[in-house]
């Protein structure tokens, strides 16, 4: 019933290793597909696993509102409920309360808000967030934190970060002793190095099984995000996994790994798949464009996913334009496959000590652009 994190190799600041849990190993660097409401949209759980995913992310805010954490618990927990027997990480609900909920009221105790679904009133505190995640049965639990809407003043970011640190202490106490489950703290502090350092000191003083870097990928731009990642990961313990929340695009992922990040998640591969965007080693392909309508070639000739193996660009264009469900299914599978291919390439390169060469080839391939139209 134990959990552990083992580093196998480093190359510069990039790291590869394994997070071991009772439900299976998570190879790092790891990209976690997002299963917001107990499903990765347009995918069967077995199909998600076939892309190479070791772990999924579930959403505390959405699941507490519908179908409710208590109902999921009565039905055997989230793993059984959604038919996914490998590790699940659940976020704390803080970001969604900030971005989705109506009439949010923040106090030292927690947050009260009205559901975006039906207007019903709810409260999340650090203690309630821990209870919801326990009822769901997630393997990796996130502390409840406060996510300030940006842009914000330095004073507002500092106040928010310090509130999150007090909530982190309460989350740790409420989490208790749960063998086989991990609790991650979340570093905050915006784009200010001193605040990030203060947050890291507070979190390491409390002590967690892993550490997330929160409050990025919220519109600040890649340059500012990488500026924070140039120092933030190394403020956190080297012997614990480091998780960058809500990232991201393929080049964001590679840049984050280069700076010492071990885990990431993002809705981008599935959301883009449903809107006709495919990520490939040659960059982003918009399958909706008319140039694809007579093209018998695959989306990516080097890809082995079902969309590329069994279907042409012309077919993918047709089913997207026809609003057929198979369009989102195939393009989401392709995108998740490609993201997991990136992660495997990164892990292999770090282990071989060739990450810089792999990174250069990755960027060169994407810079070359899509294949020429027929």
C-alpha cells in the first residue's frame, strides 16, 4: 500500500523516473489526460490507456456538483465508476471555483459559491475538499488553494498565496494518514520570485508527497511562464515529484520538462480534437480547411494511431464538416497518442543523455510546418 518517487536519470535539469502507487506506476515526465466529469471526452478508458497514459485527472468541482462525490462513493469510487483501474489525480476545485462559479464569496474559512449548473449554493473549505477527494478515492490528492484572477496587484497575489499556505496546512491535517494515497501541496506566488520562494518554504515546512506549481498557464504567456519555471521547480524538494498544473501545448511541455517539471495536465488534446485541430510532429493541422478535402494521405505518416493508420485526411475533413461524432473520437485519439509519444521520446532521451538533441529535432520538425497540399 506504499507510494514512492524514484529518479532514474537526469539530463541538465530534465528528470525521468517513476511514481509508484498501489494502482500502478506512473512514468515521469508524465502527461495526464483530463477526465473532467469522469470521462476523457470522446474516448473509452481502454483507448486512453492504449495511447500510453499511466494516470488521468478528475475534477473535484465538477464531480461534487454532478453526480456528487457521495454518489460516486456509494457506487464504488471513481475508478470503478468510470472503469479506469490505474491512478487518478484529482484537483482541489479551487481553480474552477474561481473561473466557473457564480457569486463567489471568499473568506478565511473557505469559498461559498453558486453552481454554474443549477444555481445551487455550495461551500468548499480545505476540509471539505479533502473529504470530496477521499470519497472519490483518488490516488493523488491536491491541497485546496485560492487562485486569484489575473492580472492582479502584487499585494493581492501575496495575500492570496499566504491564504493558500494556511489552507495547505489545514488540508494536510484533514487529509490525515492514508497509506497508498499521496497529497500534493501547491506553490503559488504569481510571477514574483520572492513570493514563490516564500510559498515553497511554507509548503516544505508542512511536508507533502509531491509539489505542484500553480497559478501559471492562466494567460500570462509562455515567456513569463518559462521565466517562473527558470527558478520555481528548483525551490521544491528534488526527491519529490513536481507537477505543473494546466500545461499545455507541446512546446510548453518540452520547455517545462527542460526546467525540471515531472507532471503536467491539460484539456488541449481532447478539446482541440473536438474542434478539428490535430497536433502533429509538423505542427498544428486544421482538418476543417478545404485543402484536405481531396487528400488521400494520412494526417501524420509516421503516426500509428487509428486516425492516421486507417483514415485519410479527406475522410477526417468530411466527418468533421458533417458534424459526425467519429471526428472528435479520431482526432482526440490522435492528439492524446501524439502527446504520449512526446512523453516517451522525452523519457528515452533523458535516460540516454540526449535530451538537448531530441529537443532540437522536436522544434525543427514542428518549425518545418505541415506537408505541402496536393
